[in-house]
C-alpha cells in the first residue's frame, strides 16, 4: 500500500480544514475499502481532513477518485494511482533469485551430461537461447515489466534444464568439440567468470563463437540491480515538452521531469519542463535537505517543494504591483476576513434563502390567489415562547397577507403557573380549571414543545376558545393512562379512553369540531395531555409555536427521538424555524451547542424530508457570558451550509454590539433583564427580518 498526502483547498487555494474526504474506486460510486492511516491504523471511508486541511492516507494498489466536500465546495480528483514500489522491488528481487537458481541448476545439468544426438543438441541450444533472450529482456524492462518477464524466464529456463538432462554437447575445450561433432554442427564449452557456457559452431577445423550464456552469479547481480532501480535518468519525449496541462513535476538529478500531475488529477510520466518566469525565492529557502522533490524556475530557484512530512511549501515573493495593491492589509486572511467567515461563507445577515423552496412556492400560490397552505413550526426558547415577541406578529402578518389556515398548535404545557405556552397568538389561550394540574415535567416530554399537563383529579378542566372556520381538531396526548372527555361549545361530552391506547404519543382526531369554547376534562386516572392542533381547510398560513421558555438545544436533542419526530410529523409543517443559543451560551461552548443542534436538524430532516429549515441566531445579550454569541452564530451558519438550511443572524439586525441596543441606549430594543428583546421594538425588528427573508429575497 502506498501512502499519499495532499491538501483540501477551495478555489482560491485556501485550505479546507475538517473537510469530508470520500474515496471511490476510479470511475464509480463504489466506496474504496482497506484504507489506513500513515501508521497503518484502519481508516473509515469517508473520513475527515485535519484542521489544517491535510489529507493523508494509504490505499491498496489501484486507481481511485478522491472527493472533497466542505460547505459549498465539492470537487473530485479523479483516477489517482496508488502503487507501492517497495513491494514491486521485493517481488523483482525474489524472481531474479529464482532465475539465478534455475540457471545454476541448468549449468550443473549441462556440464554433467554426456553427448547425445545432433538433433537433441540443436533442440537444447534453441531452448536455452530463447531462455537467455527472455532473461536479457527482463533486465531491460521497468520494475513492473521485469516482474512479468522474470516469471517467463523461470519457466523457459526450467524447460532448458529438463531438455539438457536428456541431451549432450558440452566438451572440455574447443579441440574436443571440433573432434566430436560434424562440420556445421554446434557444441558448448564451459568457462569461468560472468559466463557459464560458450556456444560454438564447427567450421572446418575451427570453431566460431555464436553466443555466451550467463552464469548464476551474473543473473543474481542483475536481480540486485533491478531491485535498486531509481528514477534518476528519466527522459522526456520531445513531443511532450509543449503540453500545457501539467500542474507540477518531480525532477531527477539532471533536472529532467520524472513524474507530473496533470490538471485533471492524473499522474503521468511524460511531460514538459516547468518554467516560472519572474518568480524569485528567499535565499534561506533554497535548502533541499528535507525535500522529496522541488519545482524550480528557469534560474534553478525553488518555487515549490514537497517536504518529507508530506507538506507542500512555497515562498514566492510577490511582485511590486501586488504589494502595492493590497495596501495596509498585508495578509490574505485579513483581506478575505472582510467578506468571508472562517468557514469560507460570505459575511451576510441572511443566507441560503434558495433553500426555502416549499415556503416560497406555497406563498407564491397564495400571492397569485391560488389555493394552498403554508404550515410553520417554530422551535425555540423564551424568545419564541412569548408569542408577542416575534413569532406572533410574524404569523399575524402572514395570515393577513395570505389567509388563515387555522390557529395551529395550542399547548397545554406551562412552566410553573405563570408561564403558559398557549399558541402563537396568545400565551394565555388556555384556561386551567381545578387545583390538580401538574405541569412540572417541562422540557422532558416527547411532545412537540417538550411540555405536558396532567391531573389525577376528576373534573379538572382545560378550556380554549376556537375561532370560526375550524374544520379539524386533533388531540395530542400520551396513551396508557387515564380517561378524559371533551365537548365543543357547550355540546354533549364525548369520552376518550387513553388507558386503552399504547403508552406513547397518540394523535386523536376529535370529530364534529365547532367554533366556541372547547373543553377537555379529567374523568379518571391521571391522563397526560400535550395540546390540540386546530386546523382550517382554508388556504393560508397555520403557525405552530413550539417555544419552551428557558430551554437549551441539549434538552431538545435529549427528547425521545421517535416520539418527538412522530409529534412533529403529525403537525406536518413545511417550514421549521429553530431559534436557540441564549440559554446554551450560559451552559456550554459553541462546539457543544453545534453538536446538539445537528441532532435536532437531523431529526427534523428524518421526520420531514421535504420541509424547509430556517436557523435563526440570536444577537448578543447583556449578560456576563463566558463565550461570545458570535461563536454560536458561526456554528449555526456552518450547520446551515452543511445541512442545506436557510440562515438568519440577528446580530446584523440589532447592531454591532449590545451597547447599541441595550434598554439604556438610544435604540432601546432590549428589555432591562438584559437577555430578551423588547416585543414592541426588538421583537418587531425580528419579525421584519423573518418576513423579508421568507417572502422577498
């Protein structure tokens, strides 16, 4: 196996740290197997480049396509050859030894045999001549060709040895040979040194030398030379010296090119000299002691080198005009950082609006006065939990513009007795009657918003006023315990026996819904109720507010995956917004936040493969924090790029720093509690940014 090293790079040459590397069999989508690290440890496929973008791995001999994926950068280096030369040399040396041993056996057999018929001598000489010709040809082939030719030589030499054991024609000297054979016939005489036998042809009273056969020692010496072949005398064909398709080459001791990389990613052994007109190199950089190969300019100065640790290095001085043009920003990083994030994404407050496919198409239907619905689900903490802060005004504006498709999810959960969840237009939408209601299992339920309400007191009641136009009401509850009953607008009670259902999320369609007060009451046991989904078949917008005040991404990621995904599927949104990080910032770093957010995104994708996802990053708050909010926003931005989500950074909406929008500033968009936007100011700025992103970009 050969180990190769290169760097994942974007189109500007910047390294792509942490890029995903996928290795395929050349010309196919079949993943390559048997990959290892440089130290021989097994390596998964796909795997990840180092933080510096270095990609280093070993693969079995063959050809592979190497794909690099990082954010929006996705490219493939095709038909990369892996060949372990050390294994080929060892095989050549072994075959040469076999040839040597076989020829040694042949030499002993020929010297020990007696003369036989002239026809047998002719056959023996022809066979031996063929074998020795094959051995000479093997010495002239490349290392790979030598391996094949050596195998052939072994077989032919063995045939010669067997034939010689049945024939004769070897004499002590030329005089004995001349005396023994007829004119025009052949005979052999053994000699010492590099040759084992000399073949003669009798011509009258003299013997003419025809050819010589090498000894075992000379064949062994040939094998040693083959095993130590180095590409130090590569020759470039003249018709290749003008090919413009090579990126770099490996030079031999005479500065001739022995190996090159073509622009299509293939390696080739015929190519042109590389000239680097106008390039110059610091004198301190010209040492080649630690380099495997170097690319030099016309003056012999190093323009690029591959060091023994696999690093490609260059130190070309910039022309005067380049130095002048870059001004006071003297590094590429400082110049690009004005426009790109460290992940290589453009610095924008909104990005990926093209991923809002379902959202845009459905709203366009309504803008054209055609039938259609857009269902939205907003996952979040207290910024989303308080409907009046941003999602309520946003939902109201969209309903006014495109139509009302129902109130959406009405949660029965509440944090304590003062922070009910309600629905998107009112946190106080649900009335709790009775003293037995327990809502303490906040954050820990597999319901859509992680909350629930339960009571073991018969007669305890929850009430909600349903607006006109309702066509369906679906109860979300947990089966396995309790019996409840419900009614619409003071009508007859209808029972629901939850104890008869499986102990998991149950979505129950309540027949004959009607506008007015909806009541649900405990009959027996301790039923666990999550909420109701109030729907209208009319065209327009339906908004599910799934905000859990005080929640972190870790709590959403810890919910029972299958149950939570089933709850989300039942609500069937085409757009899911996720606004988290304010509470995460107080608990753990951005890397941990990113891990939990990826879990949430993956679960949404699994439950709702066609749904759009919009990640919203909050702006910095006034709390004393160990980590800046910018780190969490950067993590969310990267997740958006990696998961094909839209992204909105509220920092750009509010200002450069908290002091610009604090409650004590001229732009008092934040509450005096330091961590929440003021609904009537900052909340409206959020609503405006969201509406613009999903409707106007």
